[in-house]
C-alpha cells in the first residue's frame, strides 16, 4: 500500500512505477495484488530474464532505473515509500536524472 500511495503523491513527477514478480505464479500474484495494489502495473518474469540481469539478492528488491535504463539505486527489503524522506529522495533522484521536475514523460 505504501508504494501505491507514493505513486499518487508523485503523480506530477517524471516517475513510472512497475512491479515485477520473479517467483510466484500468476494466480498467487494477482490474488495478492488485487487486495493491496489493484492499480499497479505488474509484470511477470516468467522466463527469468529480469532476474538474470538484475540479480536480486533478496526479496522484495526495489530498483530505480533512469530513462536510459541504468539502475540508479537498489535496496532490499520493504520501505515506506510514501514517507517524506523517501519522497524527497525520489524527487532529488528524478531531478538528477532529468534535469527538471514536475513534468511527466
């Protein structure tokens, strides 16, 4: 729920959020997400390609990727992404990668 609230709070920023599932089957994922994040785009890593490239060392893993596809930040474990310190961090990261804020791409 925190990541969904963060998406709403950051809706005017140049930010796109996609969830990637690397371990559970479709039914498990969608029954869980239906209750906690029904509006989130969720991708399934069925062939393991994302896992092979990103090599998460634990779950959940969060990757912040810039518009050029480069990983700018990664963290293991859950975070309260809707808290002010994380919102400020995300805005600063967006500004450093795009040179400006308050614009959707």
